[in-house]
């Protein structure tokens, strides 16, 4: 197979191609930014005097991971502020807030976030707790899932928020038995305080993007879809950071931006989205998707359900969650967006929200035909069995966040009891979706949960979180290791319209990652221990592990 020498050759280890025609190889050649040959010893003929040879030494080469739903800029900003991610108890959380405030006396507001609901009784911390550690300044801290926020008395006072303040249409102010605000704000009520917090500067947003990009590259991630490009609550619009990085070449990843659908407005915003798409699409950044948040989250009773939530005694309540966009209007909006070539990217967590999103895709298909917009539904915590087959039939991709499919306190204490056994048994139906023929992509929703794909792959295969021993969460929904890898590579590449990525095949872009082991060779319970040694985008190394 004599040809001109390659620029880069990987050899001496297993290659997981995720290419149906050839699932495994041992040698890959790259010329420029493209893969030019995939095979075995015959590919070594392309090694010339100037070829860089990477000896895999038995390590696994894979297509670069892609994240289908992530918030890198807000994550990067959060990392630089009061970061409460991973703290397990109320004491740890409050100590961290106090320590951060003491270390930053110059800050007018204490912001950051990432606290865990399970650290507090009933998942509901109060302003009194925050007042004990910071009383001289307002504090505003979104929780781990960013669908609720915790504020101290100073922050509530700054917003003029009292017992007489009405709940917004798309949110809830939690109140005590006397009607006074507790300091916990759900969904749209977050904006009552969040809009007062100091805005980040363009320089801070760019630094946050580059900080987050380095972090994602360290996990083998070469491309992603930013799930909110726009102003949402206290999250600043990351668009300027992407455009700057795309223009100056510092954006080394390939990124799709999902433009935020303002749920307080209607079709009048569509021309603005068209203009933003043209304005923002530069270099490796394309703004061709629209993010529609159709419901909230189950832990706060805001995920939209087909039937009522239960109370602590197991009795039905009057609450079925919140559909943020009227379902009939949603069908019209998605049809218009689809006709204009936009991809619809839905946040759909409860079974009613999933059905409403699928109904919107069906309306678009009926009106416009089978376009190549590749709509996808993210989260899919509860899917009614009648809707499983509709993903394949409509060409709607199931965008899963595998790390959430395990037994942990937020699931066992704040979710399952309020869903009931039947609905709780329908959570995160990964295997059912794959059996139905649906296209499956995967993402992390970072900073909501870890962006490490190997952690998500571990959980998808085991339905047990890395480092835990069980019990297994709905074991019938476990998927194979290959299916999990495919969701984080070829599946998300499809969602992102990056058709020349996601697998290792001649002609594809050389977006690759080297793992420190072949997880197929070890037991399933050790998958999550896998680490990334190097990451390449277009044949250029963008990450190398230091140890």
C-alpha cells in the first residue's frame, strides 16, 4: 500500500474504531488533519523519516469523545468562584462558603454554586444557614442542577423579596409555615435575585472558556454542544467568548452552540435567532441549534409529568410539574425553526415534557418533511413506554446523561418516593431506547455532573456509579460497553452534524484520544478508573497527561 509518508502514525495497541465495517485495528495513519489509513502492520509502510510515531504500548486509541449537552463557560466561571461541587454535607458546604467569603473580602456578592440537595434535610437549605456564615454581603448560590438557588437574607432584601412577592409564572419561592421566603428559589424564581448579581466581564468569560476547554480535553473530549448560548438567569451569555476564541484560534474544540429560547417570549424572537446564527458562526463554532427548556427537574417537583407527584405519605398531590412552553405553541415554534434549518435541542426530563417535545418534532415532520435538522431530547429521566418507539420513527435522538442513572441520595431520598414505583421504574431507559432503534447520544450537563465520559460510560454499563458497589439501578436498562462508547462518539457526532468525526476511518478528521488501558480487557466494575493519556484534534495534540 505504498503512498506518501504520513505525518502521524499510532501503532502498537488496540484501536476501537466505532466503524461498523471494521471494529478493531492496531495502526492508524494521519496526514494533515485527516485519517488516511486504518489497519494493521501494512499501515506501518506509511512511516517515513519525518513521521511522528506514537507507540500505544497496548493502550486503547479511540475516536475523540463528544459531549452532547454541556455548559463549559458557566462551569469555568464557577470553578473560579465559590465552587461547592462534590461536597456531601451541610457542614462541609457552609464551611466552604465561609472560607471563600473570608478569602475574598473585596467581592460585593458571594456567587458560585454547585451545592448538593442531599446535603440538606429535604433538599431545602434556608437563608438562616447562610446568614450564619456570611451576614455582611448578599450570597447567591445555584445548586448542582442549576434549577434552584440558595440566597441569604441580604440577597433577598436586595431583590425586595418578601412574603408579599408573588411566585413568577415559571418558578416558585419556597416559604416557611408563616409565608416568609426561606431563601430557596426554584426555576424562574431564581431570576428575582440572580439578575442582581455582578455580571462577568468578556475577559472572564474567555478565560472561563479556555479553562473549561483544557479540562474537557483532559477527558478526551474534542467536540461538544453548549446547551445554553444566551442569557439565562445568572448565567451570562458565552457567545462573545466563543467568537473571540474561534477568531484567534484558541478554540481548539469543535463546538455547536444551542441558542437560548426565551420562554417568556414567542415566535417574534425567531428572526433574532436567525441573525444570531449568522453573526456567531465562526471557525470551529457554529450556532445552529436552539435550546428549548420544556420542564424543570423531578427533585423540585417541576419536571412535567403525565400524572401527579406523590407527597411524603405516598398520596397523590395536585402537582404535575411545569411545562414552560405551552405545548400547542411549542409545536408551532419547532415547526418554524425546523423550516429555517435549526436543530431543536430540548430539555425534556419528565414523561409529559418528553411527549410534548416529541409531539413538536412530529408536527415539524408533518409540515416540513424529514429534514436534516437532527432534533434531540436531553435528560429523559422518565419516558412513557408508548413514547419509546417514537424516537426512531421521528428521527429524534435520545440525548442521555448516564451518570444520573444510579442509586444515590438525590435519587433515593428526593426522587423515587415522590414518583412512585411504576414511574420510578421508567427512569433513564437506555437499553429500551437502543432496542427500539433510536439514535443515542451522550453528554454530562457539566457543571451539574462530572464531564468525564468514562464515568458516564461506567454508569451506563453498570447502572452503578464509579466507586460504588450497588445496588444496581434498574439493571434491565444496562447497555453494552460498545453502545456506551458509541453514544459519546458517533452518536454525539451525529447530533452535532460533525459527520466526518465520531469514528476512526479513512477520510475522517483525526480527532482522537488515547486511554491508559483497554476497558474491554478488564471487569466492568473497573471501567470508571480509565484515564485519558492524550487528546488530538485534527491530528494536533491538545492534551497530554503529565503523569
